[in-house]
């Protein structure tokens, strides 16, 4: 399976977060770190971002009885 790379606009659309919120979470260590694609370009791994979203959803749901 080939890793898919997301650019910032795709990450914003997937998470519903703003650019500043994403980078604040990254700085705190609460969001997957981006990696350098080139001199001025960064990317995020889709699997890491989707996993982060799934964890947030699971944490917001009450445990089932």
C-alpha cells in the first residue's frame, strides 16, 4: 500500500480545523507532525490524520454498556 500525502488544505477539510489550530496542536504534540516535501512544501500522511480524527471521535463518545 502506498502512503498518501495530504497538503494543508486537505487536512483542514478533513479535520474541520483552521491552519493555526492545526499548527498549535502540532506544537503541543497532539497532532501528526508534517514532513518536508520540498523546500517550501510540507505534507501530512493521510493514515496519521485519519487515525487522529478517529481517536477524537472515539474520545467524544460515551463508552457503550
